[in-house]
């Protein structure tokens, strides 16, 4: 009794009480002794097995259904036909390694320490010996199950970590793939091409390698997309890609840079080979046929070439890409399937660079109000009286440098700033018209608008608002739109013209004849004036062809009920000639140069002051 009271069996911890324990011992007496100790201590999930196959059955089931997995396996060391050592080893290196194992031996055959060690080395966490005493067994069972629980937890953490890493690797792999390859064409991506080009430029400088960068752009791809739809457009892109791959040796790199733009890095070629390869690629693309008749599509490309050699001036990868892009744009501007080889000294390229440089000036000009309005008179040919003024924009920076609109207008267009510029012009032109009205409320102005600006809702509202607020006769306001701008999107532009004319304003088709010059198209264009391009007027006295052309233009314009304005009227002789041809209005240096609006206002007010040195009129279009 005393003996029994002399110790207290520590209770099973709560989760050990719930633990699933499998006791594998064929000797029922020994097995039952452990069973009852555990049961008395509060273990409710005890399972028994007689042999290896029963053990494995329980464990496999637990593997399939994790909630039914054992939290402890007690193995008798004396089970017949079973090598406990082997089983311990096997389990501890398998997926089931998280199940703690206890080996049971009998006291009579208490193994030497060596044997305990070898069970533990094989993977057993503890070795119990019969006869079992609850005071010894319970704390050790507590400990072993807890260790198993900790192991299970850390294995889970490890597994989660491994899953996360694998997931991360997958994401990185997919991202690398997306970055390096174009999914539509399976060609290299812009990013990959850029890094390869950079490497090659370095190799060219240091190892004297030569090559060429071809920048290809599909002609009229937008039209293909619009007419045939995106799917067909994609087919065109894929077909161009396969054509390039087929025609080029594997050592060259082919990439898709963006929507319809491709690039080829030709390695170890001289400029003659680069030119020949470009010609071959261009004709191969032209021979391509996409789709079946009657919806067959053919296409073509223009190609800009930049030779790569150790002494080239552009050394940075972005500079080289810009050069190739510019070369391609020049190839495109020349029309058809042109190929253009980059030449830094080419005036066309120089101008393109100037336009790009002018972008920041326009941006700053808009911010700091560097714009000024000039006015040039447009006279009635019949009596040379003033009909209206054309408003011409000037830009002068804070250093007093003036920029020609021939430069900053294309820069504004390229940088997407043209609508802001047009807004500024319209707003200030209306201010000006109000000021002019003080002296003459008949005088009109014509305002140049870009195709983008004229479709801008803000600009339309501004015009509508100013007309209604000032009660200015809308007929005093003419808008000029160049012919090339008008044909970019004939239908939309026509609608906008109709809308603006609906307010009562007039419209002039500027630079008429410089672009498509299709009378058929003029016929349907709702404009009041045709402004014949200066190139037909300048040399009209000596150029018979110009005379015939202008005569025809006047005749047709009149038959369509439109008035004709001639610009670049530079001599008295030209005035006479144009009057004879029934041109309605004249504009040019001979009749009046563009002058600052302030000066014109001063003249009109009769307080003419000497011209301000800052605003010397610019006399030529550059
Ligand atoms: P444009 O509308 O055809 O303007 C006529 C251009 O010819 C003006 O050049 C004018 O100064 C010049 N000019 C007029 N008479 C003669 C002449 O007898 N001989 C010569 N050699 N040139 C003459 P400017 O002002 O440099 O303008 C160039 C172009 O810039 C304009 O061509 C127009 O397309 C554009 N532009 C000018 N102002 C604006 C504007 O406010 N907004 C927009 N969007 N474009 C503008
Ligand atoms: Ca104009
Ligand atoms: Ca013009």
C-alpha cells in the first residue's frame, strides 16, 4: 500500500491522450501490460498488431488518410519473422519517418547497451524493457509522442518551405520565359534582344567583331488588323517570324520588338552582306501568302540597317536601337518595301534628331508660356484688300532662341503634346480676335489645327464656348487642316469638320496638292477653301507644269463651290498671274510677312511703335 502511494504516475499530456498508438507485439501478455498502462493513463486510441503486414496496413492507411496516421509505433523486438532493426531503418528513411518508434524488449533478455544504441541508430527513439512500470513508461511515452509531434511539425514547415521555393522557382522560370520570349511568335523578346545586342556591341569594340542590326517594320499592319481582324493580324506576325527564321542562319538572333516590329542581329557580316540579307528578307516576306483565296493577304516590310563595327560612334545599346528605329522610319517614309542604311550625316536623319530634341522645348514652352502668335495677312486677289489673317505660332525660349513651327509642331505631334498646343493657340486666337474686333469687326482669322487637336472634345467645347460668349460671327473663324492630316482618317475628320462647320465656322484644306491630291476625295470633303500648296506657286512664272496644275485646281475648286487661296506669293508677277487664273485669295511675303500679333494690333490702333527686337519674323519654313 505504502509502496503504491509512494509515487504518483504523471498524467498523459492532453494531446498524448488523444494520440493514436499502435502496439505491435505477438506476445499477448506483454502487449496487454502496455495496453492497460496506457489505457489507465487515459489513452483512448490504441491499436494492436501481430505481425509486419498488419503494421504496414495501419501505416499505409494513415499515409492515405493523414488524420488516421499513428502518432506512435511500439515494436516488440522479438516478433517472429520480422527484423525489427530493418523495419526501424526502413520507416525512418521513408515518408513515414515522422512516426516515432519505441522498441520493446524483455528484461530477461535486456540487451546490452550496444543493442539499445543500435536500435536507436536504426531510428527508434526509445527502448523499453519488460516488465513495464507505469511510472517509467508514461513520462517516456509523453516525451516520445511530443518529439514525434515536433518532428512532424518541423517536417511540415520544411515541406511548406520547399513548396514555396518550388513555387518561387516556377514563377521565376515563367517570368524569365515571358521576359525572354515572345509568346506569339516564339522569337526572342525585346528584353532578350537588347541584352544580346549590348553583349555584341561590347564584343565588337573589344574583339573587333562586325555585324548589323536590322529593324523591320511591317507596312500597313494597322490596316491589315482593321480590315481582317486581330486573328489574321497575328497570323501575319507569325508568318513573318517563320519566314525570318527559315531564311537566316541559326547564329543570327531574331526578335519581335513590339507590335509589328522585328529585329535581326546579324553576326559576322559586313555591310554588303547585311544589305543583301535585307533584300532577301524583304522579298521573302513579299512572297508570303497568308490565308486562302479570296481572303488572301500579302504583306511587305521596310528595313532600317545599322552596321555594327568596332569604331561606330553610337556605343550605347539604346543609341543603336534609336538609330535603327530612325533608319526604319526613313525607309518607311520613302514608301513601299524600302531598305535604308543608317548614315549619321544624312540631313533627313539630322532633322529627325532635331525634332526629337525639340520635344523638351515644347514641353517647357507649354509650362512657361513661351508661345507667341504671329499674323500674316490673306488678301482678296481682286482688289488686294485684307480678307483675314492666318495665325501662325512661334516659340521662343528664355534664352531668346526661336524655333520654327516646322520643327516644334512635329515634335509636339510625336510627343503627344499637339492637342495642348492647339488648345493654347485656339484660346489665344479668340482673345486676339476680340482685340482685333475693336478696330474692325469684319476681320477674320484662320487657325491651324492638327488632326489630333481638331478631334479633341476640349477644343470643340472651347470654340463653342468662346463663340457663344463673345457673339463673334463664327464665319470670321476659319480652321486650316493640312491635306496629309485630313487623309489619315478621312471619315472621322470629315465628321469633325461637319461638326465645327455646324457652329458656323469655315474650313480650309491646307497645303493642297502636296499629298494625295485626289479631286475625287476633295469633292466629298466639306471645306470652304482649298489652299494651294506653296510649291506650286513659288515658281509658277517659269514652270509651265505648275501653271497647268494651278489652273486645273482653280477650275475644279470653283466647280465644287470652293474658294481658292494661293500661298507663297512672293512677287508682283505672281500676283498678276494668279489673278488671271481667278485665284480668290493671296498670301505671301509680297503682300505681308507674318508679324507679331501685338505689332499688328499697334498698327491698327495707329500707335505703331518700332518692332521689338525679340520678335523678328521668321521668313522661311524649315
Ligand atoms: P502653313 O499653315 O502652310 O503656313 C504657311 C507657312 O508659310 C508659314 O510658315 C509662313 O510663314 C510661310 N509663308 C507664308 N508666306 C510665305 C512666302 O511668301 N514665302 C515663304 N517662303 N514662306 C511663306 P510657318 O509659320 O513657319 O509655319 C509652318 C507650318 O507650321 C504651317 O504651315 C503650319 O502647318 C504649321 N503651323 C504654324 N502655326 C501653327 C499652329 O498654330 N498650329 C498648328 N497645328 N500648326 C501650325
Ligand atoms: Ca496654314
Ligand atoms: Ca500651307
